[in-house]
């Protein structure tokens, strides 16, 4: 009796190895995609936390502006001769300076910084609201600030409104 050859329904070992390698590669891609998603999610969370206070700060800027104006127009105490009145004004001025110091510290901790507005006009940070002739400031440079500009963690919140020198 001739020997029977058994046919098996088992796939070829090479085909199985290829299928295994395909599944392994897919699993590794899924792991890499998940790790990238975690990194992107963490970065988005950090960005959100970094700028979460932006809306609140934009609403507070007018109050900060008015406080800075009040400090600029601090009265001279030399003309006050009454000792009691002078002491009250000195205490008041000391209190304003203390509040200013607290504002500056809180702003620094939150990443809020005032834009430097000296020298040449920088359209990326300054809005020229007016021009004036000046004998001392070269044309195109900032004469004075009408309203302070602010950045939050390097991002422009509000440009400085400035008066720029123009030629005669």
C-alpha cells in the first residue's frame, strides 16, 4: 500500500512570522502614538496653565494703568508745613509704594511684564497714537508712553500706545 501523504491545514511558518512581525510593528506604532499623544497633551496642559490667567489680567490692566498714573502724579510733600498732615501724606505715599511693590511682585510671578517703550518705534510692540516735533528725540523714536503695553510670558497682551517724534 502506498504511503499516504498527509496534508495539513497549518500555515507556512514564514507566513506566521510575517504576521507576527506585522502585529508587533503595529503594536510598537500604537505605543509610539500613545507616547506622542501623552507628550502633546502635557504640553497643551502646560500652555493652558501658562495663559489661563490671560483674560483676567486683560481685565485688570485698566486698574493697573490707573494705579501707575496715580503714582506718577504723587504730590510733593515739601510744601506741607503742618507736621501731622505731612505725616499722613507720607504714610499714604508709603502705602501706595507698598501696593506698587506687591503689584510688581504678583505680576512677575504670573509672567506679566510691562513692555519697554524707549528708543525706536517697534510696530510689533508699540502703537503710535500721535506724532510730535521734538528737538531732542530723533524722528521715529518714542517721546513718551500714553498707555503702557503688557506681555504675558512673552506673549503680547496689549501693545504700548506711544507718541513718536517726527521731523520738523
